């Protein structure tokens, strides 16, 4: 098939289209007509501009929602819409900016101190280098939501100095009156190796002579077949031997009165119910702690006297015989000072002597003709001599009784305050008296930190363990960490019976798994979980929810 | 191709530079993060530096638009501007992320700013990818490419040219005068027809305009004329919008096979011309579709860039007021 072309021999040049005709095929004005794409693009730009301006206008009306990085904490909610209440215009509120200076820090802090002057006035430590302390907002960051706790500061705010505390505290030349703490161990977190062992558990400062091991044994007695050299079996206690008034506290319901006494932790270590301030006043530390955070201090009358009455008559060691039958007037009161003890013994023995020999009261007192050296009349002297011998024995007995549990401090008492008459040549002081040394058992063993027994008592325990045993294993006779035979020792009060850091980090650590694949850790372990700042005591800066949150 | 090919040495320098800057910023951020114990915010030393750098980049990116308005100012070549626009825009992503505390940002303004920023970035990357590959596809698959805005005009012209060939060569069916091309009445009525086709030769292909001599009527071609008027001409004028079977290559192949069977052998060259015109029209359709893909992203990228600029202009003073 042949396609007709110009090349077929015909003279076609005269009939070809002209160049004008060719040019007319081209639309020369197309670019003057905006295409659809161009028109849409132009309108889209206008729409974008309008949308941007509209958004800005909305932001001007609802400024906090648009410009605040987040809701302020509940305690600051009142100033949610008043940015100037906390912010100084065009001044950084934190210390990590280029333009942060001491001046900007002071201006920013002044806004905080307008309400929090009391906290700001409390230094953290006398040796604190205040040049290194950031602004309030640097540690206490707000705008983290209503429920955020502003006291939950980042660990870095503490470890900034405590990671190398020696390099961050004032040199001795700047604070000569303050003795630097010898402890300079680095603190970089809460784990073995990054946190020093608890100093409060290094040793037991208590002076009370006591055996936890014996008190946790049935019958409160050592084994009947004690080996030679071991404490021998003492009185085996049954519930019948406990005075009626105290018996119900110790005897489980349904237990026979002849059964051996078996104490547990709660027999002595009681926790105050919520809302109670029972006995809290004995310790300012305890007074600041929430109810139930710590066990109440032990009281002799409540926790010891059921078994350990203090008989005035008898011999040392005989106090445990038939305590239920003892008359009240023959019992030494507990907690007397040396002077009070002498007064008690003198008055008791004088009364007893006068009851036995009422004729002594009939003898007239001799009256000297002139003021002279005091000279007792013969009847009084006879009475004093009669009582004096018994007083000496009672003094000796009391010493032995007190010394059984307490350290004693020797004290000479002035003769002038004695009830017994003096005589010529009697020394101005009576020797041989004593005060009982304070027991010094800490009400709170870790005074630098916050703790609360209440939530820790409800933790799951192994079936064969007591709820307290996880952290106080050393107080139990079956403690595997005890050296052989320590449960049988008479005294174990020198042993600290609170587990250390390792018992905390089993829960207060980053989440993970142990060798058996069980989940461990995961509980908060930041610095402020236990510690306070601004000179606050262990419970002074508790991270309890702020009032506004609690009310909600 | 925007990236790669002959421009690769320049692109490589840009890639190395923005990678180094991004890594340096990230390293600084990590150091300050460890020092502070928490993620540095926008007002921290590293956060503010990244914010200022990111803001400056965004401002520069916005300048591309006015720069196109003042081409006569000779502010660097368009290629250099585009390359800087692309690579600096990508560098802005890590800088803005570090400034915005890795997206832990607060107020609605900041959130809107961040959302718009990322839509602009993603649309820009989409446009970059599209422009990287579609022009090559256009070159290979649309040898008859014309100016996009002229497609309808060229298609009408082509339809007119082919109609002149058909009208001059085919037997008149008698009732198709209703379908006569109006342009025919005003066109030059010489004995030549100018037709558009495309040729491929030694690796070069493109649209060609040929002038053909018009011969006498070919007997037995009334079917060609009828089907041209009924099916081909609407397709040539409307393209794929009309839903014609000629819009697909297989449909067109079937159509012209039928037409050849119903026509004398002498009309083969004419049918081939009509088939070429339909093929050309299909290329215009493809060109229009590729053109839309090439440019529709800008309808997102450009207006949101304007929004970004407005929000950024408000963000800066407010951030410095309450930092």
C-alpha cells in the first residue's frame, strides 16, 4: 500500500500551506490564561494565610491553652491563666539557658518566694555552695499536669552535687564553724555501688540489754538441753503466769492458760491506727511521721511489766517468781531517776519501820536552846539507823535489778535532800546511787530518710515467713544469717536487726527479672522517694499529694 | 532528576554536611540530657540553638517562593536554590525535633506548628520523590508530549487535521454532514493536509508535523468516515474523559483491526494516520495524569508553608517571653 506523499512527482510547492498558516496552528496566548492548577494554588495560599492568622487569633483569645506547655500543678491551678504570676517577661525561669545569670535567677526566684518564703529560707546544708544552686524552676518544673508532684525532682538535681560531694561543698575557709561530714561517698542512684550503705544501720546505739532471740522462743526460755557454755534454761513461762490484767494481750483466743507463752512482733511493736497521735510526743521525728509509719515506742508498763515486775523485796533473779501474787507496794516504779529512787526507798522503808514500831512516833523531838549545828534527836537517829541498813540492802538490790537491763551512771546525791536525818560527820553527799542511762534505742533508725511501715506490711510473703521477717530476719531465732548459737545467747541487742539497702533494692529498682525469671523491681527509686531538701527532716517534705489534689 | 546523576557530587557534599550537623546537634543534646537528667527543652542551650537554626532554615525555605518572583535579581541559580531548599529542609527535621524535646511539646500553638511542619516536610519529600522519577517516565512514555496547558488545543488541532484527511479521502455517507468539523469550513481548503504524528529514530523520538497531499476519494471507505465521526473524533476531542474504548491501547487495537477488515486495502494508510492520532491522544491523557501527580503535592506544600510561617512568627516572641 503506497502512501501518497509530495514525492509522487506532482509539483506541489505552490500549493503547500503558507508559514502564516503554520503559525496559526500555535496557541500563542495560552500562558495569559491561568490554568486550573495555578488558580487552585493561588487560592490555597490565601486559604493558608487566613488559616494561620485565624489560629493566631484563637491563640490570643485562649492563651494558656495555646501557649502553655501543659497544665500547671494543682497547687498552682489558680494562676493557670496568669502567666506573669510566675514568669518574668523575657527572663528565663530555669538555669539551663544561654541568658541565665544570677540576676535572672534572683528575679525568677523572687516570684516563687512571694508565696514560698519559708521553704526558700531553709538551707539544705550549712556547707551548701549556693553558687551552684539553681533557680526554683530548674528543679521544680511545672506545666507537667494537674497531678504532677513538683517535689518529685529529677535525681540529677541531687546527684549534681552528691556524685562528688567533696567538690561541691564550701571549703573549710568559707565555713569554719561547720565541721564537714567525713562521709564523701558518691551517690549517683539507689543501688548497691551507687548509694552508700545506710549509716543509721552501721551499729546499734541502744544500751538496753535484751535478747530478741529468747523472747521469740516458746516459753520465753532457752532450750532445756542447752550445751555447756550456753545460756541455761530459765523460767518457762505459761500464760497463767502473766497477771490477769495483761494476759489477754498475749494469749491467743482458745489457747490454754497452761500453754507456753509465744510472743510475736506485734506483742511489743505496735503501730498507731490512722489518726492517732498516741505516744508520738516522745520523739519529734515520730511526731512528724504519718500514723502507722513507725511502731510506737516501747513502754515498760505496757510491754515489759507483765513479766518483768520489779519487786522491792527479794533477791536479784527472784523477780520472776510468782509475779501474779506480788503486792503493788512492793514493786519498784520504773523510770525513776537516782534521786527519785532514793526518795521512794527511804519513804517506803520509813513507813514500814513506823508501822512496825509506832512508839517511835510518840517520842518528843529535842529542841536545841540556840540555833546551832543540826543535831538529830536520839529517837530519830535510832530510826535512821534502823532504816539505814535496810536502805543499803534495797539500794543494792535496786542497782542489781536496774543493771539487769540498763546501763547505770553513778551519781552522788546530796545528803540534804535525804529523808533520813543527818548526823555529825555524815558526808555532804550520799555515794552509791545511780541514774539509769538512756536506752538510746532510735525511734527512727534512718533519720535522713522517709519510710512508712504501713504499705510495706501488706507485701506478699513466702508462706513460711512472718510478714516482718523479710526485713527483720535477724530478730527471729531461725535467722539463717545468725552465727551458730546466737539465738541462745543471753543478749543480742548489739546486732542491728534491720536489713540494709539490699532489702530495699529488691523492689525499689528499675524493673527487671531475677535468675528465676520473676519480675523484680519496678518501684520508684528516685532520691526524693526517701530524702528531703530545704533543711526538711525525713517527714518534713513528704511527697504526699498537695492539699488541692487530696481534696479532689 | 533532582538528586543524583550529574549533580551527585554536589548532593554528596550536602548530604555529608547535613549529616555532620545533625550528628553534632544530637551529640550535644545527649550530653546536655545527661547533665540535666531530663530531656532538654526548647529554652535549654542546645534546644534554643537548634530552634534558632531550625527557624532560620524554615525562613530560608520560605524565601524560595519570593525568589521565583524576582528571578532577575540573579540570587544564585534556580538549581542551587532548589538543592539548598531540599537538603536544608531535611536538616530542619532533626533540629526541630531536638528543639521540641523529641516531640514532648505542650501548647496548641506548638502542636499545630509541629503538625504543620511535618506535613510540609512529608509533602516536600513526596514531591521530591515524584519529581525524581516521573519526568523520566514522561520522557519515555510520552514522546508526543506538548505543553500541558495546550493539550486541549493541540488535540483539537490534531482532530481537525485528521478530519480533513478523512473528509477528502472517504466516501460521503450522506448523513454525516451534521458531524462536520466547524473548523473545516474556515480552514484553508488547499489540496494539502498538515498532520501531526510521532516518530522514533535512532533513539530519538518525538512529535512531528507532516504535510500530506490530498488525493481523490477512495471507494468503499464510507465505513471509515462513519466510524471516525461516531467514535474517533469524540475521543480525539475529549480524551479519556469521554469513556471511549479508544482510551486503552488494547481497545484501540481491536477497533482499528475491525476497521481495517471493513475497509479496502487502499485506505490502509488513512486508517494508520487515524490510529496514530488516537495513540497521540492517549499520550496526552497520560501526560495530563502524570502532570497532575507532578504538581498536586504543591497544593499541600505551599499553603501549609504559609501557615507554618505565620505560626512561627508568633511562636518566637511568645517563647522568648515565657521561656
